[in-house]
C-alpha cells in the first residue's frame, strides 16, 4: 500500500482527487492539506511515501514548500500537480528535487501510474510537462483522439495485439494485474469492443500496434 498526502488549496479538487486515488487498492490518501506549512508540519512527524503538491497555495506556495522540504531533508517522493504548463516552473521544481510534474488535466490512470512508477523508481520525468511541449505522434491519430485513449491505454492495446496476457502486461509495465484489467475494461468501453478478439481485430485494422 502506497501512502499519499495531498497539498492543494482547492478543497473540492483535493478531496475529489483523494477519493479517486483511493479507488485503487494499491493507494491510500492519508491526509489532505490546504497550504504548504501544514504539509511541512505533517511530514516532519509522519513519514509519508508520496506528496502531491500544488504550486499555488497560501502559507508557503509549492516552490517554497519544496525548498523547505529540501532544506529539512524530508524524505518522500514529491509530485507536483498543477494547472501551469510552464517551462520556468518546471525547471525550478526540477532543481528542488521533484520526482514528477503533472498537469491537473492529466487523466486519472496516468496519475496513478506515475505515482506507482515514482515509488518503484522507474519513472522518467517527461519534459513535455512544460510549456515547450514536444508533440507525441501517438496522439496525432484521429482515431485515438476520438476515442480518447490515454498513453497507458495505447501501450496496453499494443501489448494485447502482440498476444500478451494481463499478467505479462503487468510485468512489462510494472503494474498490478488488477490495474491492467481495469485499463482493459476501460479500453473495451471506449472502443466499444466485447472481447479481446474484437480488440485485437480493431487494433490491427487501425494499425495501433505499429504506432
């Protein structure tokens, strides 16, 4: 079980995110804070694996909070989750030792996958989080845009098309089998396919496995 704390001054967003993260059996949000100072006070006395930190908060904004965490040697994975796709902010946060930088319009499954990858030490921070985004050819395809497949879902479709089982996909992507099965159900719903055979047929027809 990965324990998580959230620091965000938008209470509805923070509580909503916590509720969504808690639907994953591997995650548990243990506390929510609405300012950086309260988060720091908590982390000084309660070891925590992951902190999700907004940048725009009172009583220490996100950057000041990250600076204090660095100065105090607080050991926890730090994931910025913000509405600002800004290169300067990204570079500043990188210098303060963040482990990931996510935008608030990121899909839930990507947030969950990022948390797990950060804890496992397999996450590579994507420079596309900044305002200077690099186009990802995966999302240029009209079919994918229409069906709103996430990057993780596209990866899973490719592996399914190659004949991998859920267990094999889980091993390949460093996920739990339950998480993979959840992704597969979501993929079936989005693509309106009834089973794996139909999914593979559609993937081959659209050349998804080649993208």
